């Protein structure tokens, strides 16, 4: 699943992606021509999850005598033809407070071997298997709580149960960061301002890829290396998977860069001379412009709704920053030129106070409208002697927002959905300009 919009199927050498089919109703409330996109009523659209719109296929193959892979694209269509027992539900206007539906779906128990096999098939040809939900194939109990009041109403959204042993989580440092103004007084990074363009998902995703290139290059060359900025603007107008300035999904940004790559800006001064000269020579070849690719992309722990606080921390520590979706409240918009170094954002949105399907192996659907980068984490003891854990997030609202473009954001409670659909995007050093960097 890609949020609630569509899905991707990965088979050996093939990737299928399609959006769920939807139709627009036409009435006085739902005109056929929309003059103001900000006034679109979501009730004017109906989704049919048994069908998809025309989807895309991405093929990658390598013959025995070929030095490099051959890539091809195609189209496909799919619809459900066999009825199956209902195993998921749309909950709307339920008023059964203090009640729990005791129906549950019993799935076949899978052995550890089968679980690992499924993970390997999903990640075929990749070095890293980052899945962390051993109970996924067991029996799943679906319970309901009142969405509109009652004692069962929650304060926060769903929170996934940690499936790793606590001993492993205790090894994680209390504080860690890949770079931020809180931990470095000389931090002078320019934070992009998306302004009126809804490109937060794209700016954040591309930044994650940039930093991961830098991290791996710095490890290889044993010194700090700054990458050229990747030209995210070209994807705004060219990507078929996202909606440009009208929004999109980090997962699909990863898919776009995996398949088509992303250009770099033309400033070579930031790299050291040896690597810079190699890139300049490479970029002069018109056949091979400076294009970087992603080697992998996915939701942390392998699927949408599978991530958790500690899964995210381990991914950041081992591989670099990640991108996470949140529900940005109006109060978040007002945090400009923050002077309080210890300020931690804790404001809860009404849209994310409900945990309607509390499956312990998942964190449930969460409404989100914004994307940020998570570069690290920390913790703070406030005046009341209470420990507050936080993420270090990088926004896309310029350097004047928050603390030089960054903010401490409460961690461990899935605040406004931040721990519900985190994504990683890995750099590719086997093709394009990434390959040329390994001198």
C-alpha cells in the first residue's frame, strides 16, 4: 500500500504500481470544472478499491553477457474478480462506546522461514532486509472504539507495539543527529522554503537521498563530503506518480528516482577536487548527464503502517535521515524565529486523536498533510522533572521557521502521525553519477 491511494507489487525484475480507481460525481455541489482547487470537496469523489486506474510496470533485466541492466516501462490494469471474506472495514459514525467487536480474522499461521522468504522476495537483489513485524501473519484481532466520544476515546493515534527485544532498543543512544543547528552552533545550512507550492514531500525526500549519499561517501573517503544539491524542481513538473505542487508521497518520490533518476545542480565547488573533477568530466558527456539514482525505497519495516519509534531510530542511526508524514496543525505554522532552545512541539491535532483499528502489529491509518525530514532524536527533562523525548525534524518552510528551519518534535506517541508512515530512500552507486563517484 502507498498510504491509502494505491499499491506497489514487487516481483523478480518487475514492479507494478497503480492508484485505486476513483470517479468524480457531478452535481451543483460538485461542478465538472473546478476553478479553485482549494475548494474541492472530497465528498465529490468516490473510490472503488476493487479496481485501479491504468497503472505502470517497470522492468529491469540483465542478460548473461550484458554489463548493465536493461530497463523498460509498460502499463497494466487490474481489478478484483473473486469475492473474498471481508477482513478490513471502513468505520464511519460509529456510536458504540465501551464496546468491542469480538469478530476477528484468522489468517494462516506462517513459520519464521516463510516470513523471511516473503521478505527476501520483496527485497530481491537488495543487500538490506529492513522488516520488523514477525506477528504480521498471525491472527489479527480487529476491534473498534467510539470515534465520537466515550471512555474509550484516545488522546493519540495508534502506536505499533515494539516487536524487537527491549535489550536491543536500550543500545540506542539517548541523543543522536546527522546534523542540525541545535547541536552545532556553526550550522549554516540553507533550508528550502516551499512557499505556495505543496512540494514538502519532494523537498524532504530529495534531502534524505542527498544526505545518504554524503554519509556513505564520507565513510568511504574518511572525511566530510558535501554533495551537489539535487534538482528537485525538475520532478515537480515531470513525475507521473505525484501531483507536483498539489502534493504527493515520499514513497513515490523514491520510486521516481529509482526508475528515472534526478539531476544535480551545476555547482561543483562543494565537493573535494578529486571527486569534483570526475563529475565535471562525466557531465560533459551529453549521453550521460549528471543524474543520480535511488537503489531502494520503502516504508520503514517493510510496509505502510508498520513503522514505529524504535524502528525509525535504528534506521536513522544505521543509514541516515528519513522522511515522515505528519498532520501539520495551524499552530505549527506559527512557530517562526524560535528563541527557546528547549521548546518541544507537543500540540495534538483532532484529526489524529483516534485509534480506530488498534492492531498491535500496526499503527493504523493516520490523516496527514505534510512531510518533514527526521535527522535525529534526543530527550529533555522539563521544569516538572518530566522526561520528554523528541525527534529533530527539518521542515520545508525556510530558515526563519522554527529554530533555523528545524524543530524538536515530541517522540514516542505517534504525535500527529509522525511514526505511522516513515520512508527511507537509499543512494545508488551502481549507475549514473553515483557510480562515477566511487573513484
